[in-house]
C-alpha cells in the first residue's frame, strides 16, 4: 500500500466512522443508468440551472432593485444625463462599468433561454416515449410545475432591468391581470401597489426572482431527482431489457465522468454564447417610460406563444353590470394557458383512464407504437408553434416582405385547422411506420440484389433481420381496446352510461394499431416460403 | 471741417475731389451693376432649372401625378409639397415608384443630383412648401445632443422604426424602413414632410435643433459597435430565441449523441 492510498484510506475511514456513508455510497455509486442521448436533455436543464444560480448571484452584487429615480452618470454616453430608475442604471453599470459584468449578464440570459429550451425538449422526450406512465405520474406533475415556474421566473428576470422592453412586458402582464373578471383591477392594484407603474414592482419581483422561485425550484428539482433515483431511470426496449431491470453503466466511474464532463461542456458553450452573441442589449432599449414603446417588442421565446395568442385574438369585449370583460385578453392570456397546463399535468391520468392500463412501465414506448399519443403530442406542438410564429409576426412581415395582417389571419385560421390535420397525418405516419416494421420483420430487408432463377423468374433477395433488430420491432405489446358491457349482471342496459361509451371510444382510438407479426406468422415464414 | 476747408483752395483739391467722386460713382456703379448681374443670373438659372424640372416631370412623373402635378386617381397632387418632399422621395429612389404596391421602397435613385434639384425647383415653384436641405447645412454633429436625441427617438420614432432604428412592420404590408445608412438630409426631410405612412413632425412638434439631435442619435446607433458580441439584427428576443434553440440546444444534443455513442 502506497503512502497516498494509506492517507486516502484514513480519510475515508474517518468520514465513514462518523457518518456511516460507506454503506450508502457502496450501494449507490454502483447504481446503473441507461445510456441514451435523449436522457441527457434533463441534465442540460439541471446544469443550466446551476449556471443561472452562479451567474445570478454575481449579478445581485451590483444590481439595485429599486425604482428610485436617478440621473445616469455612467460611461455609456448616449444615455448620459437621462432620468431613469436605479434598477436600470445599475444594469447599465453592470454592463459597462463592472469587470466581466456584461459577460455575466449575457451568460445568465443565454443560460435562461437554454434552460427553458432544454426543459421543453426533455418534456417532449418524456411525453413521446411514455415515460410519464405509472409509477412516474407524480414526477410528471412536478415537471409541469417546474416548466410553469420556469416561464414565470424567466419573465420576471426579463422584467428586472426596467428597460423599455421589460417595462412593455410588465405592462402586458398588468393588462392580463386586469382581464381577470370582476377582481382584475383590484388584483392589479394589489400587485403594483397602486396605479401602474408605481414604485414597488421592481423590488417585489426581485424578491420573487432571486429568493422565492429559486427556492421552490431547488425543492422541486431535488424531489424530481430523488424520484428518478428511487424509481430508477426508464430505458428504451431492446434485447435483455425488461420491466424488472436497468441496463446501462454504473454511476461511478462511467456516468459520473460523462455527466461531469457534460456539465463543463454546457457551461463552456453557454459562456461562449455569452461572449460572442449579444443578448438583451438594454442600453439600446433605453429606460422604461410608460409613454414609450418600440416596434418589434417581443417577449423571450418561452413567452412568445402567449404573446402570439394575444396578438391573434379578435377584439371581443362585453360590458355587463358595470364590469368590462376583455375576452380578447382573458381567453388567450389566461383561459387557453390554463387549459394547456392543466391538461398537460393531468395527461398521465387521462391516458391511463383511456387505456385502462394501470400497470407499472419502465420500458419506454417507441413513439410509432403509440400512434394516438404521438399524434396528440404533434398536435399540441403544432398549436404552440403556430402561436409562437404569430408572436413574431411583425419581424416575419418585415424580413420576408409579408403583410402582418395576412400572417395574423394565416395563424388565426392555422391554429384551428392545422392541429387536427397534424393529428390525423401523424397518426397515419405512425401506422405506416408500424406497417413498415411488420413488413421488415416478415420479409427481411430488401437488399436490392436481383437474382434470376433457373426458370427465368427474377426475385429480389431479402435478407432476414438480426434477432436483436427483430426483437426490437416486435417487443411492444398491443392491448385490446376497452369494451363497454352491453348490460350489467342484473341485465340493466348500458351500465356505464355516456362516460363508459366515451371511454370505450377513446380507448378504441388509442389502441388503433397495425397488428405486429404473430409468432405463427413468423414460424410459417421460417418454415420456408421465401 | 475747418481743417478740410483749409485746403479747399489747394491746387490739387479739384483733381482729388474729381478722383474721389469718380471712384465713388464707379465703385458704386460696379457694385450695383454686379448685384444686378448676379440676381439676373440666379433668376435665369432658377428659371432654367424650373424649366428643366418641368420637362423631367413631364417625362417621368406626369403619367401618375398629372401634367401640372395636380394629382390623379392613383397619385397625390404635388402642389405645395415643397422641394424637401421631392428631394426625399426622388433622391432615396422611392420615386419614381417601381410598382404600385403597399409603399414606395428605397432603391438606387433614377435621377442624378442635378435632375433632382431641377425637379425640386419645379415642384417648389408651383406653391410654397418646405425647402430641401443639404447634408452640409445640417450641423447635427455640432448642434445635436445624442442623449436628448435618443429620448426623442424613443418618444416619437421607436414605435414604428424599432428601438435601434432597424425598422418595423405596419399594417397591411406597409412598413417603417430601417434608418441605417440614410443620409442626414433625408432623415431631416422625412421628419419635415412625413412621407408614406409617416406623420409630419413640423418645427413646432420637433424644433430644428431636436431634429438634429435625433439625427445624431441615429448616426450614433449606426456607428455603435456591437458591444455584447454579434448584434443578431438588433430586433429583440426573436433572433435570440432562435439562436438558443438552434445553436445552444443544437450543440448540446450533438454532444449528448457523441457522449452516448458506444465505443466501437
């Protein structure tokens, strides 16, 4: 035993005698994680969050969350002598007079955009592979909570510098709060401590941005990861992979090295972006004044769909009993997002009700093998994309020489017509892919090699699949659709009522499949037709 | 007087007086004559310029604006729009219009400076209107104030032209163009005359000095280096979001695929 090993052993022993960590570590460092690129999307979210914490802490050292009016005396000449809030002046100070300040601001903002983008990508992976099924429904709900919080947190951060763009965003947020029926104006007064803009909202959102939401984030992320740890990670199907095992690499050393390296890559790329690409150039926007606005005022991308919905809403208002209800803001700003996020959170429960499948699942679905879910996901994505495109309608108009009105009408019609169309098309594509899988299993791969038989017939040689590939294409289960009993045991007709009928209808739709090759079919083929 | 009158009988008094009288009359006459010539020359020059402008107008503009610039169904009357309007529209290439679409766009001018001056003189001769200015007349570098200009720009211009003067969309395919690379005189004339969908910013709304400040700010925005790195078009968060998805997340997915590739 070398001297170094002896020292390491002594230290380890010292820690173990006091914490009993050895046993726990021995077990957990050997924990196996399956290996797939799409499992690393969630890691990007986690690492971006760490970058956000670190760069955000740096920014708090100089940021002054106050709406006190000051005269700018910093080194950015075009704003010299202008009256502005201390928040904006200190953001300029960070950008121009603090060493590394602008880089940190840009890293913080890029990390925020990537944080949200990676979160959405992670969510799509979880959705399309059915990773949210029992026992992971709770983790899915936590994930939806994190996504919602992320949008709010990002928006608050966008609002803090108190430049013209962030003030415009806050103004729209105020309008959405006011659109709440009956109590809207009171709520807005409560939030802003009086009439807009008031003098309190920057300090208030600062506390929420740096303390409350990051705190909730930390708690939810911890719960999210502990659940992954406890329930173990899902894995893609393949030979040797079952519902009872996890095939992959142990945490130490392989996964630890990969994940650790990946953290530094994420940090490096984000820092690179912060160094070479300008983001949120607050000095160009100027200080916020309620009387000013800029053409092309946009929210960050994760709010863009919401802005797009508000932009496309037709001007509808009703006046009743001394109250005005602005449907044009209420519907796109509150009702539709409410439906989307509630629906998203409830989806695992809805799906298990539709299919009647209450079993545990640790093997992921290939998206094509669940055409209904895949189509539903593609449909929702289309809805969001159309809304997002309308969020940038003015820039699309100027940069592609189009009319903003045409884009708005295009998206108004598109948001109603395209999602169902995409649903049908996606479902058909999934079924076609299933059919292709079936052909592949039954007839093998077309080699493109033509052979003339002695009696003159030409045939194309089909090469049988490897057993691994054939297994992958046939391992999924195809459950029968739920049926509604005609009568119950007492002979009463239609015992489950309309609910049962709906459930059976949905179940039929979600179990629509191309039958995978049966054992008999394969056996018949193997016995020698081809 | 007494000292001068002492010499009134001097023998040189006569010739000196004559000399003074002659030179006074001569100089006065030549000065008066020179003035007259100049006025005549300027007038005749202006008259030729107007005549020249009328001819160019008849050839290039009258098919839409009418033979006497009285306007027609498709184009407005130009009586009273002034030389500033002509200088802006023609020297930025907006007129003659390429096509009758949403609005005239900036392009390479069809006429040269002399022809534009002639057209401007002709239109200005029809009725009084705002006069054209030259870049040299506008002392924006001296009289303008960048910070004040920025404030005025955000108050009056940014809602259409974007916070960094990059342009923006208006209704039904109309747009506020980018102000990058526009000559100071054209910015000034545009504020004065309100071309296309733009409102008029008369000297009561924005004083000439304030206009110069706006020009100074725009020129500053044009020349400001991309402080934080690639400027991404200075159009706000849309391009930033695109880059975060394509470059940011794109790179991470690429690296994740590489990290999880099985060693062969």
